[in-house]
C-alpha cells in the first residue's frame, strides 16, 4: 500500500474492523480522523464573518464604549459606515445615504463628506434612485466587500487584537 493512498472505512469503527492493517497504518488512520475532527471543530467555533449577526456584534461592542467614555473619543464615522454597509450587504439589503447617516448617528453633512472620501477610495458606490430623484442608494464595492471580509475574518479568528 502506498503512503499517500487513503483508505475509507465505515464510520462505525474505522480502525478496529481492520486488524489486518499494520499498527502504523492504523495510527495514520487515527491521526487523519483526529485532524479532520479538529478542523471541523475549529470551523464550527468561528463566527461567520459573512453573517450580519457577527458584524452587528462588532457594531454593538463599539457602541458599548459610550457607556464608559465620552463618545467623541471614538468618533469614527467612516468605519461605522463601512461596518453598517457590510452588515446590510450580508443581509442582502441596501440603504440610502440619509438612512445610513441616521444608522451611524451622524449629521447628513458629515455622512456626505465621509461618503465622498470612501467613494474616492473605491470602497463604496452610489446609485441614484430612478423612482425618487432625491434618494441616493449607497453600498460597498467589490473592493470594499473584500477588504471588510478580510479584516473581519482576521478579527474573528483571534489573530488580531481589537
């Protein structure tokens, strides 16, 4: 039997039913099973960063700081907007500029200023509402989605401190 050849056994008792295997082959089977189970357990324990629930927990943690510190210490409208837009993207929803400003708790003028910057950085896109000329839809670009997902995945795995 070649070393890289895999043997599949019934799930009931994969090692004991194959007494004909050498001790090394049985040990290799056990190691393979343990590694597979460890990978499954690790994947199950990680929060899904593509879920709105995970992003909403990040947003709530940021908001909780206001109970302990002056809110102006942590004013970061651009980041709050990116988090909200990512959560909405996970929920497959969109929002208008005015609703985004309300959601992140900033005046419309502040939101517009930051949206201009985020648009210039190609992280968000804007689209005029064809049914209402006063409304502009806003969402993440593919580049914005990719950057947010990569950051949140690193945050979720615990490889980066908050």
